[in-house]
C-alpha cells in the first residue's frame, strides 16, 4: 500500500515540476514588448530555432528532412523524425508549433521524472533514500551558480542534458530520450520479474530511443553490458559458469531486444552521415567535446559529493542493484572522454545513478540527528540555485530590446512575406542571427544560420559578413549573389550593423516593414 501511495505522490510531484517548467515561458510571452513576437525559447536560441525549423518542415507535410541552413541541402533523409512528427501533429491539430513543442517537452519531462522514481524505487530499498534521490532529480543541479562568481562556467550551466531539470526545461527531445533510457534500464534489470511482453517492450523502447537520440544507445549498451559482465563474474564465483549464464540470460536478452529495436536507426544513421554528400559535412562539424573534469565535478556539485559518500558507506557493492549504480556512474563518466565527436552528449542519463547513490549518502548524514536539518538545508541551498540562475537569466534576456528570444514585428512581417511570396526552398541571404531564425517561420533556406547545420559553416558565415561589408565593385557582388543562387536579401537592423553595401541599390525592393527591407536578386 505504501508503494502505491508513494508512486501516486511521485507522479503528482513529477507533474507539478513538469508543469512548472512552463511558467517562465508563459511569463516571457506575457511580458513581451508590444509589437513583438516571443519565440517560445529561453535557452540556446541557435538550436531552439533549428528545432522549430524542423517542425516547420513536418508541418508542411515533409517526412524527409533537409537542411534549412544549407545553400544546397542535397536529397531528403529520414532523420530528426521526432521534430518532423511534432510538426505534422501541429498541422493535424491546427495548433501553433510552439504550443506543440512545449506540450511535448512537458509530457517528456513528466515521463522522465516518473520513470526516475520507478528506477529509484527498484534500486533503493530504503524509502527515505529513494525520496532523497527523487528530490535531487526533480529540482537539483550543480554548483554552477557558485562557480560563475569565479568566472567558471561549469557543465550544469551549458550542458542541459547532464541535469534532468535542465533537460526538462530546455527542449522536447532530451526528457523523452532520458525517459526511454530509464525505461530500457528498468526493463533490463527487472527482466526476470516482467511478463512475456518484456521483449516486445524492449524492442519498442529501442526503436523510439534510436529515433530520438541514437547515440544514447552506445552508452546504454556499454553500461549495461559492463554491469552484466560484472554480474556474470559474481555468480560464477559462487555457482559456476552455467549458473552464471542462467542468472543473466533473461536480462541479456532484454538488453539485446533494445538493441534490436534500435538497430535499423543505427544502421541507417551510420550510412546516411557517411554517404550523404551534405550530411557528411554536417556530421564532421558536429563536434561537442567535454569540458575538463573539474567543470563536470562542479556541474554535479553536491549530488556528486553525496554519491561518493554513498559509495564510501561500503554497502552498495553487496547487491546487484548497487553494482548497477556504480557501473553506470563509472562507465558513463569515462565515456565523457571517449574518442568520439559527441562527448558531452553522452552525459545524458549520468545524473540518475549519481542521484541514486546520493540518496543513501544524504541519509547517512541525516542519521546524525544533530546535523540532519542543517544537512537538508545545505543540500537544498547548494543544489537548486543553478536552475534559478538559468531561468532568471533567460527571462532577463527576453526583456532586452535586442533579445535573441524575441522577434520584432518588422522581422516577423518580413518572415511572413517570404513564406507567402518566396518559392519553397528559395535561398535567402541574411545576417547570422536572422538566418538562424528565418527557416523557423518561412519555407526557405539561408546561406548561413547554424554553426553545425550549415555545411562549411565558417566559410559561409564569413561570406555572409563579407557581402554586408562589401568594399569591392558592386557588380562583382551581384555576380557572386547570382552564382550562389541567392533569391532574396534581407536587410534589417542586424545587417545594417554589419555594413552598408553599395550593391543593394542595384537590387529591386520586394518588401519593406519599418527597419527591415527585403530585396530580390534578379536572375542572370
């Protein structure tokens, strides 16, 4: 009975925190300046607008993804289907993309938090320890707020997938991927107790995880594989090889079922990023190296310290569940520095075993009655401020006149004009920030708009800046514009700050709204 009641309370807490992550966005929308449009983003606009651009492709009926930030995107591919699907969902329901985006984000957060509780319920026998772990998961973060005072930007401030609350707050796919990762771990670890459908469920979880966050499968397989080998060794020591194999057979089959579900995605993704002429360049640019270990240690903060204390208690290695937590923590931490381009992306999920180990660690402090209250207060004060810093920072940025999260009425009018009058896939020259936003609101491509999703990004950004600061003969600029296949040129506040090119006078004006003008490039 207590278990059911705890699960109900855990579900209510998950729902409350998931819904609470929407409050800053509602506030930002309500506080938006008159005549402006709040984008629905409060963190990392470069990636955020790219998600909305992908949704726009789905909203337009596409199931094959093409790079909106490329002059020549090449053939469409079956990638980013999660955001393409959300775009289709927006069209089917007749709702704004931003609303669907945040509804998906909240739903993913709810699933992630609740499955985290089920994971702690399975992993931790002590009720107080699992609730401590759950509380840290719902609201905790690292010491980024403190490190920032010393000029250090730790991982909890800029690697949102490393912290569950930040994953829930920042985008839609991180919490869904985390929920699926937890589901895969639970199915594998509880395979002996689950019904026959467990293998079908494992295949489905793998299929979805492969579609949303395929590189998470690598960590999952290495972590769970390492744990199963550890269990094989432990059983072998006491019962022999046959007993050991029987002991891990069901769990190994469940893990392989997850891999089988994800295999089509993994094979396709590996093929497309090597065979596709444009996505091959995008993949090479998609470099996300990890920061130095100290920045991770600060980024996990008190949770990391409490986890070490939980391990130091010595009891954790006596049970299979405890060995899973240690294997996950150690192997995943090492994976952050594996020889791969996606190092920091592999931090997705690392917080869960850390919090599970931190729960008993905190309880060991609480057992000393004289310092129990002080320990709780200190934990809350150390673990929660970073999330507030990120939220308040985003809200403050949204109120700036030149905010990256707010689009002026002139810009929005220009975006809508291009969406209505430009041919689908028309190529537009715009400043870097405008180029990042534009594909989210119009079915066009830009010469440059994203540091990863624009092929040869550095060269293309340099060319954009060169166009607006053009100092050579105007006719040479026109020749180059036509050679690159550019159909329209945007000239607004951002572009004016880049320069006043004489060649603009030779282009026919197509649209004007206040401070923003759009010019058509005549065909040669």
